[in-house]
C-alpha cells in the first residue's frame, strides 16, 4: 500500500476491481486531502460509478483497500461507513417522497444518533425539538426553508437535490461524496448549486465530486483525477488537467 500523507482524509490505495474478465478498475491510488474539493471525472464507462461504489462499500475491491481517517473501510457495510462520517448525495436523490421536506431532513439526524430508524418514525419526529430546530436551520442554509412543509415528492429535481444535501449536512460528515450533483438541472439550478457548494467548502468540509459537467468541475475543484478505461490517466490542479493531452484525447474518443 502506498504511503498516506498526514493531511489525507480518504485514501483509495492500490485498488483493483474485476468483474469476471473485465478489469473495471486498475491501480487506483487516490488521496483526498482535508478541506479540499477533489473531482473525479472521465468519459462514460471510465469506471467512475464503480470507484464510488467501492468507496461507499457497495462493492468490495478485488484487491487494495479504502482507508478513511486511518480506518480501513473495506468489508464494512454502507450504513457503518455512513456512521463513520461519510455522507453522500446520489445522482438520483434517495428521499421519502410522502413525507415533508422537514421530516426528510430530520430522519438522517435521528438515524446517525440512534444507529437505526425507529419503527414509529413519525411519532418520534414530533418529539425531537432540538433535531427539528437543526433541520430548519439546514433548510435555511440551502435556501429551502419556505418549502419545509411540502411533500418531498412534489419538489423539482433541483430542490430535491438541495434537500438531499441538507439531509447529508445534518449528519455533520467529515467527508461529503457527491455523485453528479447537477445532473438534469437547468443552468440556473446548476449555478445555484455551485454557489451552495462553495459556501459549504468555505467552512472547510472535504468533498469528492463525481461529475461530467466541466463548468461545475472547474468552478469547484481544488484537485482533479481523470479516469479512463478504469485507470487514472491524470491527476492535478484544474489548470494542470485542462491542458493535459491525455485528458483531451480521452474526451475526444482517442482513449477508446
């Protein structure tokens, strides 16, 4: 395993993932530093989703390890990884569509505190004054306080994504993973989300963003890792990556 730097929160260390004869990830060595926004980009089929699923415990690597804050994540269940301090925003938001926006934001705070969802969750939510107040503050933070009593299923795509971000933030994660956070959004919603993520970054939260929209990537990333055909072909600052001929070739189809 390659050496981990002292300020690294997440280390994907020499990870390989095979599906039968397909080598989906090869020699992945990725170090995410405290307080940084680290973007993972690459053309379709590059292995981005496979890498994310290895990080969050949905897939076990064929070899190598994922280390978070000094603890090996490999072999742990996704909910255990979440409780260790990794929260994630999905490409398709995972929400309770029939519950209010406010209740959606309260539930992950309860789950993080208690380790599981209570059976009669609605009755439990009504008694949780402190968590309710914190959830209202989180909704204010993401610009959705006025929608707190709406049914979550009736929200626009952009608002569902913002609500899911509040659901992550109320868990006070050490690391936030964002899977295509602006997919399907209008340009206005995309720019609103970029400003929101900049505000979160200013508080020092570490983020990993998997994204195909270069406008989003170059607006937010401190460091970029580029995947192509399951390997990291470039790593560096946005300026270093932007001018890299291997990256241009991958996106123009030369790597395929």
